[in-house]
C-alpha cells in the first residue's frame, strides 16, 4: 500500500512566549501543560494532552539550550545555530533578565556569593516563588554586577550595551549594582516597609547627582558605580553650617520661610528641634565620605529623621516644605553666600537627599 507524506523542513525557530514564561518561573512541564490546556481547546486542533506535553518538552529543551547564550545576550544575535527574527531575540533577552521586585528586595542585603545562593531556599519559601526562578534572578544580578563593576563610563549605558536591555530595565539593574557596590544597609527590620522601587528610585537619584556621571562631576571617565570622591571631599566643608552662629542664622531664615505654610504646632516642632535636625542632615552629608557611615544612609534617614517626624505627626507635605526651605534658606547663610563652589556642592547634595527622604517617608 502506498502512502503520500508531505514534509516541510525549515530552520526558523518558533518560540511560544507563554511557555517561555512558564520555564522562567520554574514551572514543571506538567504544570506548564495544564496551564496551556486551560487556555486552549485541544479538540479544536485535533490534539491530545500528550501532544501538548510533547510540545512543552520540546520548548523546554530549546530554552535549556539557549540559556548559555542568554548569559551573554549579544551572542544570541550572532550565533548561527538557531534562526530567530530580531523581535524574538529581544523578547527572549528582556524576559530572561526580567525579575520579581520582591526577590531582588531580598538580594539587596546579601553578598553575591555561593553561600547566599544556597540560602535562596528561604526566599523561595517565604515568597512562594520557585527556587529555580530565584536562582536565575540571583545569577543574573551577579552576572551583571561582575561584568560592569570595574567599567568606566555610565553604568546604565554599560548594562544596555553588554546585556542588550531596554532602558527602563537597564536603569533598574543600574540601581541594583549601585546599591550592592556601595553596600548600603537595606535589611534592617525598620526598613522592611520600603520596596524595591523605593530603593531603586533613591539609588538612581544618587547615580545621577552623586556619582561620576553627574553633570557637576569633572571626571566622567571614572566608574559611576562609585560616588564622586571629589564631591564627597568638598561635602565635608558643609560641616561649618553646624556652628552656633550659622545655625541661629539658618533657624531665623527657616522660621520666616515656613511660617506661612506650616501648622503652628509643626512650626514649633521645627523651631524647638532645629539644631538637632540640622546637625543630623549635615552629619549624614559628612558621613558619606566614610564608607562605614555611608552604608547606613537609609537607616540613618529613617531612625534620625523620619521616626521623629512621624512622632510629631508631620504630613509628607510638611516634610517636603521643611526640606525645601532647609535647602534654599541655607544658601542665604553667609558661609554659602561667600562661597559659590560650596553652595553648588550643597545643592548637589540636598536635591538628591530631599528626593530620597520623601521617597522613604511613609504615606
């Protein structure tokens, strides 16, 4: 008996984005097939569950083969083993390096070593995210960090170039690298209310204004995973603002600036505690020059400023008004009026500091 068989041979690889998502999440073949089955009528295609499982297995086998290339994304565009259109390549890279903010929030406070990778079981159980997914995200962060930590130039641009990531995703990875590199304390219980987004926003303000990529920096060739050393050295001079005469002058300017906008009680809180609050803000600035103290910037902001304002029952708008006035009126004090360079350093510090405090202030 003769049979006619039609055969089509091609070399273009088809990727099902949904199955790729299941693989990235660490789902088993069976789990992925069940999800796909719930979305598709197999009878309409004359297929069985076994056919669907076989298709998922094929996809999973392909993803496993592609994973080594995804670790160096530019390689995916130049390899000749698998034929993909540019849109598919871009989709694979962006999804592979996408992360769960809750997972990365936990990674912030950990060293990127083998020991902490083994401890991802706890994060997996706590967040109910498969261990395989947690490990992929941990490894991606470590890979990005190790690749760009010693590179000169703009951190975000380096990440975009070497990992082919979209701007927003590269910006998030830049924040992760910056926080880990500077070893900022993020794991204290009092900071647990802060999300990944809170820290990322603060870190990107710091990168823009305090690192070597700042417009005010004179040495853009250095690495902006670090803060601008010359800026930090200049920042020590603002310590003079804590001297008695300058504090009293500053307090008077603050009273006049805030009287029209603060409640009387808030105005009295500010006036009675101005010296302590002023010293705290300036000491945080001074401490940025010392790595041990700079690591505690987030916990210092919370414990020494935000907690106090919460006790006084200040609103976020009142905190914003205070910080803006504190920044602006200081420039009217003689120490800044007679030193344009120091005034510029003060603005460079305070603009970012204000943004960070307001981002951290509980709504």
